[in-house]
C-alpha cells in the first residue's frame, strides 16, 4: 500500500513572519486532521532552519526545494544535504519546472541530485511534466518518458524506495487550470509504467513508488484527484501557503 501524501511547496512566496506563522499553525492544527496521510512542507532555504525547529516532534516533515549534490564544499549560494541532515531535514524536491524553465536545470543534472540524495538517506521528490505547447503538439508522453529515463535511469533499485515522483503539468501550475482527474490519472499510469521499465523486475518497484500530482490542487479538487488509482498525493503550491487552505486539503 502506498501512503497518501500532501506536500506543500512554499516556493519563494512567503516572508519569514508568514512562514513561521504558517509552520506554527500547522503544528497546532494539522495533527487532528491528518488521519493516515503524510504531510511535508518545503519552505525556501532561508526559512528551513527555523521552520524545522518549529515542526520538530510534529507529524509534519520538512524538505528543501533544491540541493547541490555534494558533501560540504566550496559552492557559493547552494545548500548541501549534510547541512540539511544537521537540521533533521530528510526530503528535497528535484527538478521543479520553475528551475527547469528559468534556471535551465536538466534531467541529467536532476539524476545526479536524486542519486546523491537517495544514497545519503534522503527522500527525493522528482518533478516532471509537459508544457502547454508540448501537450498541444501531442508530445506529453514523449516528454515524460525522456524526463523519467534521464532523471531516474541507472539509479540502483535498492535506493529507489527513497524516490517519489511528482507529475506537474507546467500549464496547470499557478494557473488555476487543473488537469482533469482522467488526464492526471493517464499521465500517472504512464509514469508508473516507465518506472517499471527501468528495471528487470520493475513492476514491484513501480507499484510502491508514490506519484504525486501538482498543479492548482485545492480543497475542492483534491479528493477526486487523490481518488484516482495512480495518484498518491498532491504537491501543492498556492493552497499550501495559507493555513486555512492548507488545512482544508486534509
Ligand atoms: P500551484 O498549486 O500553485 O499550482 O503550484 C503547484 C506547484 O508548482 C507545486 O510544486
């Protein structure tokens, strides 16, 4: 059985005061609503330490929005997994479309990050998804296949349990245009099949890999999306950045 997961990506949207108030509110109010779901939040790097301190000993996990795949080293402006471990942080996003689109992050570089994270005990959430132009050109599955092959290819099966995937169609991110449950389910089933194809006996690996959907997830669509057989949770931007709308997802 795969867990149901709600992950909140706070992006670069919150001030320190807002991020700390949101974390404090979640610590107080989320435990009674959580049920059997898992919750993870991804504050921006400048707020990681304080948010992690607030959420310590709470059921809400904390993750980084990005990492550099290396032990402590001279790498200006980046955050390393060793630094996150010290704060008790065990999750990281990799390859979010905003980083792919605006910072030219490639699936090949994502592969290095995912592999480094998973080898070092972190859970990596690998984000994939097509743009509107790619969908309209009928290239959705080609794009997803390439992102999966390049991003997850040659990752050893023994560390694959520490990898989750997030399907985030770029046209649905922050636009209010949510993929229909059928569109999302179709893409998730395809991603699961691609993961299965990475290994000789890949079906059991693919069947246990959580695949989250991201793109305008809100209280009024989360239940139907999470009711699809291959959708294991949501990676939520806007609706995770205010206490009431975050709590309403549970
Ligand atoms: P929205 O929920 O604001 O569309 O953002 C989705 C996202 O990019 C999560 O990583």
